[in-house]
C-alpha cells in the first residue's frame, strides 16, 4: 500500500478548524431529489473491504469471523451512519471529519459511535496482513526501544492494555505529538512527554483521534471480534494478533506519516506565532507606512 493511500485512510488530516470541531448539531434537512417517489440517500460513507481475501488470515482469524465481523457488524455501522448524517451538516464530511466533529469534545453527538466504529474497523483490518507478526525494524523499532525500553516491554504493555480493557473497546499504539487541550475530553496522558510512542486503551467506539494523537496500530477487543475463533480466550487472541497478524510494514509507514504531519503542524504553528508577534510590535504599522512614503518620494525625484 502506498504512503499516499495510508495518508488518506489512517491518519488525522488536521483539516478541521477548532470551530468546526465544536460545531453545533443541526438537524435541518436538505432538499432531496426523488426518483419514483423514493428519497435518494446522498451520504456516501462506503463499506471498505479488508485489503485481503476474507480467508487470508486463516488459521489465526477465520473466514467466518471476517464474514461476521466485517460483513455484518461493520456493514451495520456504515448503513446506520449514512442514515444518521444524510441531510445534516455532517453530510459531505470525510469519515474522519464526522468522527472528530461528532465527538464534540466529549459531549457526543448521535453519529459518533457509528462513525468511529466504521473508522476503527477500517484501521484494524489494515493493521493486519497474511504472514504478519514477528518484530518491526528500522525507525519504528528504534522508537519502540526508546519509549518502552525494549520490544518485549512494549508487547507486555500492549497486551496488558488490551486484556484489561473492561467490556468492549480497543487498545492502541499511537504517536503522541502534543498536549492539546481537548476541552472536556478525557486525555489519558495529558502531561506525558510529547513526540513519543504511547500505548492507550479506549472504551466502546472512542479512538485516539479525539485526543489529537496519531494512531498507528490497534486491536479490537469487542467480544464479537474474537469469540468465533477463541471463545472467551481474549489473551490468546491478543498474543496471536501480535505474533502472527500485525503488519509492521503498515505500522512503520503510519509512523513516518505521523512524524511528517507533526513536523508540518509545528512549522505552521511557529509561522502563526511569528506573524502574531510581528503584528503586535509597537509602531509596526507606522514603520511600514513610512517606508512606503519614502519609496514614493524617491521615485518622484
């Protein structure tokens, strides 16, 4: 998979302004075209298939699980989401945009759960690959060793997060780029050092996008994700995921994109800071007017 496709599908675009993130839900309906007396649904969130055949992860994850988990559960999230957003101000946003806006700083709007679960599942399928597992390499492994002490220590922390998530939810490896205050949202690591890898867990549909983190790996620990193959043996499922299924190539690409996005955002923030400082300099406007006047006199001579 190319870096551009990963950029589009799996990492925060940072395309939403703060005002957009907190916009007010509006149920005002748009005008619909009609065909044969039926409304035409205009919302276009698609059911994206996994990037492999449904039997490609066997014997570690069965075709039956994929048919049930992707073919029924995720399809339900997508169908319900399109019904919820059609004709509203969320209609036309990217899937990620719907997630960020409908989270509404923790005061969750009706579309959030279906939007986030759709995004989470797309991200989950792409986190795995036939013949996956093993150990990462390159910059990803270096950062894991730096931030967790060793790859084995990371594995234990990830397993603990996934196994201890009570009830339904997710465990994540994410790149924490900043300490953004996300209103009344519960940021699990608000004072931790920035620009590092962190393991976090989240309940139900919540994901690290809403904390302004860059997720790079996830495991679904909702029971329907593993019960057909592992029954109630969640810890065995988690171990198999790490040892046999994780696509470290995809995780590495996501990390590089996350670091690039973080650098771009830092540069933009610095540019805005300098502009604000220059605008607030005493006499800045008067100096500019004087220079323009001096230039005009020189031309007149």
